[in-house]
C-alpha cells in the first residue's frame, strides 16, 4: 500500500507540475500575443498561406525536368507567381467597377440634389416652428448644416491625411514583406514548424503530444478545406443567381462576397451591402445615360421602378444563398470538421469578437479547436496513466 500511495503521490505532483507549466505557457502566449499582436498576425497569416500553398509546392517539387528534379525554391517561386497572378486578376476585375462609379459621381448634379433635399427639410422646419412652437425662422436647419460644414472644413488637415495615408501604406508594405518572408522560409523547410513543436514536447508526454498534433493537423486541414469549399459554393451560386437576373458586375459582386464570406456573421452583411450598392448604382448609371430631353419624367419613373426590381432580385439571390449556407454548408463544415456543436461555435465566435474584433471572429474556431484538442488529449492521457499506475 505504501508503494502505491507513493507512486500515486509522485504522479499527482508530476501532473500538477505539468498543468502549471501548461498554464504558465498559455498566460505567456496571451501576454505575448497582446504585446506583439502585429507579429502574431503576420505569423498566423503565413501559416494559413503555408497550409494553402504546401500541396502545390510539394507537387511541383516532385516534378522531374530532363531527368532533374525541380528545386524546391523554384517550386515556391512558381507558386508565388501563380498566387500573384490570381490576386492581380481579382484586382483588375474591380477596375471597371470603380471607373463606372466615378462616372456616376460625375453625372450627379449638385444643384438638383440640393433642390430635392431642401424641400423636405423646409417642410420639417415649418412643422417644428408652427406645430411644436420652436422659436426659429425658416432655414435654421440649413444654417446649422452650413456652420457644421464650415467647422469641418476648418478642421480638415491635408497634412494629417497624407501622413495617415503614408503610414497605412508603409504598414501594408511591411506586412506584405514580412508575410512573404515568413511564408517562404516555412515552405523552404518542409515540416519545420511541426518538427520544432515536437522537439519541445517532454519525453513523458511525447505520445500524448504526437497524438494531439496529428488530430490538430487533421481537424484544421478539414476546416480549411471546408471553408474553401464553402467560399467556392457561395461564389458560384451568387454569380449564377445574379447573372440569371442580369445584374451588372455579377462576377465582381460574387467575388467580393466570396472574399468576405469567411468572416462569421459580418461577412453576409458586407456582401449584401456591397451587392445592393453596386447593383442599384450601376442600374442608375445605365438609366441616366439613356435619358433624353423629351422623356425625362418617364425615364425617372422607370428608373425608380427598375432600381426597386433590381434591389428585390439581389436580396432574393443573397437570401437564398445564405439560407442554404446556414442550413447545409455551415453545419457540415463546423460540426463535422472541428467536431463542435453549433451553439458551441456560436459562443466561441462571439467570444473571439469580444477579445479581438473581426480578427478574433476569424481566428476563434481554429484557436478553439487547437485548445480543445490539447486539453482533451491531456485528459485522456491522464486517465490512461492513472489506470496504469493503479495496475
């Protein structure tokens, strides 16, 4: 009995030490993440890119040209070139849209807009003065708007805007270079991150650690694959739906929707807003170009009806796609790939949003998956080791 108690006591001390080490490591990681959030963001983005680009790099590095195996560095450069071409193609798709929006702004007539706005504001002023007894003269709202605009112009500092623009541009350039360098370095040494993690696992927890790493890799791989399929499905369905209804820039709207679709809850709102603005404004531009001096009133009425119909069509497409996504794709991806209940995912996403905003919402599920696997595997290993000590 004394031997068993002693063994059990030693095991408890060892377990407490391991738990304390893990707790200290998590606290240190959280503090480091808060202080060096930019570095952590660069590393996380690089790891995501590595997960996406690794299959292509590995496939290219296995190709033989004239009996010589393709160098890994050349495979990485080819992959980077393909990625850059895709990004450039996406950017060029938005150029005609921006150009047309600029043309739309040029067609706006400030005097007509002011006239249309002034009448409702004047009616509001008369209502406030005569029915609610406000002691002001007609035009006091316009006067306040003018004063506020004057103050805004006085505070308008072109120097600060230029400095902020340069600061943002510099940050984007530094981020791009940092992510490119980290991604390239990790891709050059295949499995370097995995090997470094394995090396720091203590010998007594080696089996548990390897099992946890294997499950984390599998779950995150399934999650990324599921998100990719979800994005492609949303892009395809939105593009087909908008094209069917003959909405201008259907592919561009679908591309934007796909690019923000991975943001939980916020992505659909951004997609619908962008789709409605682009669809209605381009319809207005087309109608404006068709105006003739002999039928202005008829054209304006037709334009309003057309904009309403386009708005309804866009809402039908987005509502149908996101309803299908919520009912079919999201439960399949989140519940099956990361093995979590939908309510569990909902709470995790909002916890991430509370801690780190939009970035927290995006990284909440992968981070939760990693922590869940580590804790689960540690508890399983603890129980197995405890039974072994009793035996």
